[in-house]
C-alpha cells in the first residue's frame, strides 16, 4: 500500500511542476516577444528616419546641382542679360539648357523664312531661337520641327546672315517656390512654360543676389553670385519630422 501511495504522490508532484514550467515558459515567451517587437519598432523607426534623411539629402543635392548648372548658362547667349527677374523666392533667366545649336550652311537673305543649318537635330516647333552674325542678332520662333537640316521660322529675316552664322535655342527658365499645396511647399522648375516640382516639402526657400565681392546688389547687371538657402522636412518614422537645411553660393556668368 505504501508503495502505491508514494507513486501516486510522486505523479501529482510531477504534474504540478510541469504546469508551473509551462506558465513560466509562457511568461518568458511573452517578455521575449515583447522585447523583440519593441526592438523591431525602434529599429524600423530608425531605419525610416535614416531613409527620409537620405532622400531629403538626395533631392536637395540633385535639385540644387541642376539649378547651379543652369544658372552658369545664364548670360551665355548673345544679346541676353544674365537674369530677367530676381526675387527672394523666384529667379528667371534665359539659357540654352540643352545646348541645341548649329551654324548656317548657306547665306540667308532678308525676307527668307527657311534656313539651312548643321547639325539638324533637337529643333522643336514653338522654340525661340537666336541667329547671330558678326555684329547683329535676330530672335525668331520655329514654325515647325527642324527637318533635313532646315529650319522654318515663324517670320521672315529682317537682315542678311552669311554662312557660318550661329543659331541656337533660347529657353526661358524659371525657378520659384510654390505654396499651392499648403502642406507641401515645392521648389518648381519651369522651362518654356512647362513646370515640374524639383524639391518637395520645402519649408523655406530664399535667394540673395551678390556681386563678385559678396555684397548684396539690386541691379540685374551687377549680379555675379546667387546665395541659396533651402530648408526641407520629412516624416522621420517616429511621429516627428526630420528637417534639413542647405546653403550654397552659385555663380552667374559675367556679362
């Protein structure tokens, strides 16, 4: 009898220990899962913040590099001022942004509206062009796309131009801050009335116009440097916003 009783007691003790172990293991599992989940959330938020910062930096770097490169072209066209509008949140200038240019292959006379050029690609209908000889220039608009090395002008020539005279496209370029979306300010790039957002989530954008000595100027002809200040922001992945500020001095071609 004592042997059976002892065996029964031992069986019950083993059953109780197994239940307790299960409860402890379950509690530990909950703690481990909770800790792992918290680490995942923290790591994911950190990852999102880093990705947002990288995207902001990439957008700013690419956008500002494009603006700086095109500003260097301002004033390169003959008979054209470097800038036509200079405002705190807007700058307008004329430049041959895609470097579409050529030379006359034959003399062009007064009254002509078709000229032969080389090379013959990149000339689109509606684009402004400037034709310059040794001492004079004329601006025209293309009546149709260039074809077979020939350009058709919307108006006839008012002067004679010898073979070898240079002709190139003139683009009107505008960079400005758009606040049409109150929650998302955008730095816009507009070329010949076609605009696209260049940098989004812009909180502040300002331009300061300086001469070669770094002094602030108001006359267009005195501008040699444009100082840009840009501040953007993006969601950091943790319920806040990550901000990025950028300042750069950009040279403008001298007149």
